[in-house]
């Protein structure tokens, strides 16, 4: 700062027009064209909604996919192709997922740009390979003795036949 600016700030302090205080409006206000009124509330809410949608979509889909691929799917060329594609998607940079989201969700499906929906869908696509790979690894680490004991465990429900 120049000497003139320092004098100006000192004069404002001495007259009581310049005070230091914590700005709570920064956390509770949304976007504004006036800088002193702008806040981050909209960004916080949008981030929360995006992450909530990502969580709600990626964990059930990723877990179900891992269980299906590990426990129920037949070992053939089709499932091998799916596994290779899942492993390849895990190595794709995030900018490519962003461009896919732009091309598919915004341009093809016409979803709104400002909605957390598009961000949540793109983040779901980004996290699914990681969740599937980690879930499959955890399913593979279950010992065979525990895996075989599962179907023979006592049932709490019994089928009653007349």
C-alpha cells in the first residue's frame, strides 16, 4: 500500500468508521453482485446436495454390482469384458468424466446446468469403478469357511406349508 492509502485507513480507524469484526454474513448469504453481500451458502448447499446424490447412487449400485460380479455372474467372456471395462474406467482422468458429463447429461439429455444433479451423476460415474473394485476385493478376502457357513446358518423365518 502507498503512504496515501495508509493515511486513509488510519483516518477511517480514528473516526470509528473502520472496525475489525467477524463477518457471519459470508457464511449465511448466497451469491450477490455486491462483494460485501456475497457469501458461500449457495456453494455449501450445492456441494452437500451433490455429495448426497453421489452417496445415494454410487454405494448401492457399486455394492450390488460387486456382489453380482463376485458371487452370481457366470465366468464367461461377457463378464470378463465388464471387468476389464471397470478396471479401465478406474484409470480415466476426471477431466474426461467431466467432458462426458457435459456431452451426455447436458447436451444429449438436456439437464439443467446449475443443478447438483449433473455433478452428482458425474461423480457417481467417477466413483463407481473404485467402489466396485474395493467391494470385490473385500468379498474375495472372506475365508471359505465363513462363506460356506452362510447358507447353513439357522433361519429366522420358516416357510409354513399347509
